[in-house]
């Protein structure tokens, strides 16, 4: 019940924010990020990546955190972190995040950001941390036998991700709302206790279209059912050919009644900028085979330029390292400034 009320308030606030962004984009500093656990896929693209690029084109400042410490919340070892971090940078640049204007950086390279976690942890109670519904859900699905301290406290760490640079806007999906609420609580309590310093950031909720994986379950890097941005045209065709559909020959767009077919129709619609009902109508009684051909062509045509850019960038690892080095330098400068102000506010400047 409360979650629903909070969500609808956040939706209303997001509409107001969209208007403000349009009028005064320079007033906004946006912080978003991902855990480096594998290549990004179409669900990420239509869920968050294209929104980041949209915001950047409107003229807001963009910071993108690659949350490498957060990988360790639900597993003992973070495998191939260097590869995953590089893949994220490649995906970001390939979709159009502009490295001249955006700051792309990693948790582990910004010591002052991580230090903020200590005062922040003093501002939240253990019961607040244990009530977080997203963390509860992640604990339920964790691969670990025991819950680590990092899993339990990562929302406070995420507050540091956002507040270290005084970001005032965080585009997120619903599952991240509890974390943003905690960030606001931490900022408010810090300001009450030590003097006004940290802005209370707003969540920007954007409608994420529901794209299912090719097996009909949630599209996920780890389930082998996701069309990654970096897949080849052949891999994409193979994955879509094997996608789950249903036994009705006539193709329609009915997300409730026919979720797998609807998701495929939606995929083609998003990639071609058409209405899903119209896409379904065009296929009509062509059946699953025609649907899959349409989806494959739509996805491959849509991703082709992105994949070309990605391949060109991948051939220049020195350039990619440079982007990350510059991003980390800038994030460090911002974090040092904020930590300095925090030291002054807390009386720990000796
Ligand atoms: N928790 C986010 C996710 O799993 C990733 C993330 C880390 C993040 N730090 C952030 C998102 C700060 C927004 C702001 O997707």
C-alpha cells in the first residue's frame, strides 16, 4: 500500500521534473549506474540507456558509475571484472553517451566516495536497512549461503554514489526507489545534524517497456535469454528463432493474454519506432515464423550502427582506458571536494 502511494507520488514528481529539465537543463546533475556483471542487452537499452542519452541531449550533466564493489553484494567473487567494466564502457559509448561531456567512473577508483559510507552509516538504523524491500528480495535470490555486510549496507553505499557529486536527479526503475528514499533520508539527517550541505536528490521514474527474454522469463544477462547489444546478427537470429511463442497462428499484441508473443511484437515495434498493434496487424496470420523474421530484421537493423561503433571502439583499448582514467580523475576531484566539506561540517579537519 505505502509502496503504491510512494510510487504514484514519484510518477507525478517525475512529470514535473521532465518539464523543469526541458526549461532549465543546466540545473540538473544526473547520476546513474550499473553493476558490471556482463554485457548490456536490449532490455537495458529501452529501459535505461536511451533515456540517459535523451537526458544528455537535453543538456543535463551526466555521471555514470560502474558499481564494481556492488557486484560483491550477492556473490563471493566478482569474475572477470576488468572485462565487464570494459564492456560497459563500450556499450555506453556505442549507444551515444558522449565521453566529452559525461563522466564515466568506477567505485573502486574513488577513495573519497567510499569514505563517505562511514558517516552515512552512522545516520541509518539497522532496522531501516533490514526493512528495504529491494534488498530483501535480492537476499532471497542471492547465490550466497549467508548475507554479507555489503549486501545489507549497499543502499547506504549507493547514497554515497549519489551524494559525493551532489547529483540532484537519479533516473531509476521502481525497484531502486527504496534506495533513493534512503539517500534522501541520509542527506536530510546529515544536514540536520551537521549543517546544510547535501542536496536531496529526486528520482526520475521513466516507463520501462517490459521486454521478456527469449524463454519468456525476465530478460537477464545470466539466463542466456537476452539479446545483448554486442551480439552478432547471426547470434541474434539464432536466439530469436528459438524464442518461445504460443500455438495461435494469428499474431496479435496482447501483453496480458500472450506475454511471449507480445514481447516479441514490442521488440520489433521499439526497434522500428512503430506502434505494436500495427506491427502485429502487418504480420497477421503469418504466424510465429513470420513474427520471428520481422523481429530479427528489426533488431539487427536497429543494432547494426551501434554494433559497428562498438566494434571500432573495441579495437582501441588505449582510448577506452583513457576515457575511464579521465572519468575517474574527475570523480575523484568531485569526491575530494565533498569529503572536505563533510570534514569541515563534522569537525574532523585537523
Ligand atoms: N543498484 C543499481 C542497479 O543494480 C546500480 C547502481 C549503483 C546505481 N549505484 C547507483 C544506480 C547509483 C543509480 C545510482 O542497477
